[in-house]
């Protein structure tokens, strides 16, 4: 077989994503989402400084279904990135490298991120809604 016809390693057709690789990719994507989502905070501050009309227009966008979906995704990204970052801190200390702990902590990151996101949104929407 010539060098230009060799298969890629690992070959895409036989490679199965594992929890560790999916979480690693998701950690990177949530980091990007947090960076992009920071633009929302800057826009919120700018519209607040621009006056009542601009601020109310911006709140209208955030309160739309797409605005709420983006905020929900951003909230999940924040909690996922935080929880997975704590997991990485344990790894930096040399703890949790056996395969069983890696998978248990991976599922714990997912579960904790989902639970924290739901709790925060429940508090924000139903328990302590902000009246503006």
C-alpha cells in the first residue's frame, strides 16, 4: 500500500467516541460558548448605559424564546465548564486517574451540571422572579 493511501489513525469509520473524549470536546466547546456569551453581558451593560429604551429593547430580546434558549445554554455551559474544571483540578493533583473514577467523575460532571442549571432556572423563573 502506498503512503498516500494509508488509512487515518484512528480511522473515523471504526472509532467510537468515549465518554472521556466527548467530555473533553464539550469542555472546549463550553469554553468557547462562555467567551461568546460574555458578549451578552457586555451588550446588557452597554444598553443599560445607553438608556431606558435601549435597555427595554435588549430585555425584550432576552425574554424571547430564542433569548431564553441562549441564556439556558449559556448557563449550562457555565456549570459544565465549572464542574469539569474542578474535575481537572483533581487530576492536576494526581487524583482520580483510575478508569472507574474517570467514568464516575465524568457522569457526575454531567449530572451536576444539569441539576445546577435546572435549580438556577427554577429559582429564577418561579421562586424569585425579577420584576423590571
